[in-house]
C-alpha cells in the first residue's frame, strides 16, 4: 500500500506532466533511464553527432552534481540545459518545465531527457515523454530486468550497450532479453556499442520512425 504523501506527489507530478505534453506537441520527447555508467551520455554524444544533419535536437541533463554531462553534450553543438538535483534521485515534471524555459523549443524534432542514473525512482515519474528509453550495459548483471521490472515493462525500446565488451564479461544477452520480453513482449532490443559505433543503425531507424509518428499521429 502506498503512503498517501507518495501518492499525492505522483498525482501532482502527473498534472505537470500533462502540461509538458502540451508544450512538446510535435516534438519527439524521450526519457533516457539507466544505471550510472551505462552509457547515456556517450549514446547522446554519438546520436547527436550522427543525426545532426537530419534533426533539430536539444537535451535536458539531470545529475546529482556538476554540469559535466551537459558540457559534453553541448560540445556537439546542440542546446543543452543542466538540472542539478542536489542529491535527488530522479527528475520530475516540474523540473522539466523549468528547464524548457531555457530552451528554444521552436522547430525542434527531438528533445532528449537524460535522467539521473538510477533504475528505480526515475521510472516512477512521468516527465511528459513519448517514450522511456531503457539502457542496460553488458557490464551490469543480465538479471537487471528481473530485479528492476518497472523500467523494462514501461520502456518502448531497450538498448544493450557496450556489446564490444561481451567477450570479457559474464553477461548472457539471451537471458537478459528473455527477462525483458517476459515483461514487455513487443519490446525492441538493440545491441549497440557507442565507442565502437556498432549496431547504431537500428537505433537511428527507430528514432526516424518515431519522429515521423509523432509528427503525423501526435504520439508513439
């Protein structure tokens, strides 16, 4: 049973998430969620660089402290806004609304939100996104979908990152995929390596299709 104050916080967040959705009409908005070190920022750097000629993109960065990731992202040439949660374990819709005030939202195609590294709290808070993007690196356990089911149940795509390290780590791709698809049977799973630029074509194809869906249908 949820404690009433937690339920009230989530309900208040839902109302603000609806406001975010009104402001991002026509803009594909993606909430990137993973454990710390899974490669969210590296994924963004690679994606922003490779698709810069196709899409107009911006990034909202969430972190406990420092603007290191925001500076890395901004170096690709896109707009980037940092949210310092000052120890908070997740972003919420109110923070996204405030961050959007510092972005030029006109003519954007994609808004990426890099959430705080955490598989639990960020999943519970709706940020007004079109999709939660789960990122799981092979340097983590292949039982993560079983241990942290909510993200893998709600994600609309799962990226298995750092697959270039598979020969050196104890990670069973089939086991992780089976756990994830037991929770979400139609979940697309792409095996990628940002550093080696492997498998990114499928991710980019998914992004292109999602941008088109958002512009034509208004949602994924």
